[in-house]
């Protein structure tokens, strides 16, 4: 009987994570992701940028994110398109209502709209497959950086990276890459949970 091969999956995950960052780092990451997974929702604002040649796009967005439901994204800046909103379904990233200014075109093989950037980052934190974790600074702020893989509808490899403040676990920076190319970035200016984590005193401003 080959009992030595029957290693419980949880033990394998602990061993692999320990090799990458140690037990303390693994515990911190699990705790943080569990808080995001259990939250009822969150409100966030971020400067979202698409830097692809010919598809350059930038706007300050506010997002009301609801897990396993509909999320609303509203443009705050630039003023010329302020107030434009889109409603996204978390199950298939379908945009129920979309103004042309919220769509920068087909970004990579997965055709990701800038309007979906913030909800996608939250979804990745909650349910994506953890690829990397490490402690590093972003603009002088101590962060825990997580890189998370999510399968794309068109078989493209989507990797979302999020820098979470070590102080309170709120996001400071996010990136979405398709097939190795970063197509969207988000610099968070405010963030608050609807529950589970108290918002930072300064509103989470970067």
C-alpha cells in the first residue's frame, strides 16, 4: 500500500507556500484574502490607466463592488465624461450599460474593458489562484504584493497583481496583465470595506 503518496492537499499547499515565503507570510496572506472573500462589498476610487499604444486611456473611477452580484463603476474625472456609469455582472464581466468612453477597445486577447479593472482586481483577491507573494514597498509604503492567476474566457492568461498596505490590508496599487503584457493599472486614492475591515483613518488615500 503506497500510503506515502497520499499527501493531503492542504499539506502540499502549506509546504509550497513555506518554500516561497515562509509560514508567517502564508498565514498573513490567507488571513487577508479571507477578509476579502467574506466581505459584503466595498467602495473604492482609483486612477485607472491603459497605456497600450493607440488605446491610451485614463480616468478616475469610483466603484461600488458587490461580490457575486452587480458592481457599479462611475467616472469622476475627466470632467468631460464625469458621471458616466457602467453596471457589471461579476459572473461573466458582462457590462449591462456602457458608454463608449468606458471602453478603450479590445485590450489583449481577453477584450477587457477599463470599466472592469477595479471589480476584476477584487475578484482576483477573493478567488484567484495565488502565484506569488512578497513584501515590498510601493512609493515608500510597505506592502504585501500578491500576484493572482485567473483563467480567461478566451484561454488567455490573466494575472492580477495587487499591492496591499501592510498597515491595514487595503489596496494601494493594482495591475492586470494578459499573456504577460500589463494592459491596465490602478492607483487607489480611497478604499473602504462595507464590513470586516475598518477603513483607514485617512480614507486609504495613497
